[in-house]
């Protein structure tokens, strides 16, 4: 679980996941508040960046730390309380059925507190994902911006990922699809608090610009440097 300054919600999120029987590893991405202390108190193992490096860098750190602790998969979700721990068993069941799959939560976006900007951003980002990897998706339409995902570590750590901020979540889906890692979309609930209670570190211009930049790079690769890739699986199942 990557986190930057989520002290108000992180303790409850960690406790809810532990109640589901999960081991929680939190990546403190240079927090300047009590996030790490509250996560530890709730029962999380904490790995820290000395300075804020971005969500993508925190995910990469968390994946490597999970692998080093002997785990084969990592269930990732946001630390702000947006995602429901009760949805975790559905991700785990999907991974048990197909251990090679990258399982992506598909948010139900019809709630009254869902920001209009989130709906528009998702629509644009979903189109980018489809345009850069439609053939490999085989009709699947995963939610390109949802952070609630279950990653098969031996696949994602083998990818040549360059992003280090929010755009890594787009890049990992495209590159995984290119390598014929199955992408499975499952419906999940999502909680958006009222605007005056919402905490977000997503910068509308800077981070959307990064997403467009990584998409442009991926499309150039798709158009001018096509690679013949094997059918699945990329690696033997473990």
C-alpha cells in the first residue's frame, strides 16, 4: 500500500485488511505526518522512502519488498479509505483461478460523490489503454486509473517500467498486455467522500500531463517498434 500523508484514514484501512487475514506492507513515500506511526500501530510492516518519490516509485518499492519477503502476489490499494477491504477476497479468488493474471478493480462510477473530473479522466485514460493495446486485451476493458489491483510479482517486476508517478499505473497495464499477461477486470465498490473531506495528491495538470506523455511514448513504440511477443504464459506458472 503506497501512502503519502494519509494519517486520518490509514489506521482504519490497515486494520480492515488485517481483519481479512492479510499481511499489510505500507510504503511510506516520504510522509511528513503520522502516517507511518499509525500504520505500524494498526499492524502494518512499513518500508520508508526518505523523501517523496511518487506513487509509481512506491509501488515498485513495495513489489520488491513483498517479493523479498517471499510473496508471489501483491494486492495494492489506496491508503485514503477509497477502496473497501471487503473486496479483497474477490481479487484473491481471481488470482487463485489464474496465478498469472493481473487483476484490476473496475470502479462503479455512478455514486453521487464521484467527481465529474474522475469520470472524464477515466474515460480518456481507458481510451488510451485500448488504443495502445486493444489486440492484446482480447476484449477486456480494465479500469485504467483504479489503484485497487492484484499484481503477479514475477511478471510485473520483469517489465521495463520507466514511470515513477501516477502514470506507472497506465504503463504497467500496457506493458503487461504486450507481454500477454492476462488482465482481468472485476467490479468493486469505491468510496468518494464529499469534496470538503477529500484528500488527494493527484495534480490535475502535472499528473495528467505525465499520463499523456507515457501514453504518447507507448503509442510510438506500438507504431514504430512493434515486437512479436509470445502467446501466454510469459513465465511458467508457480
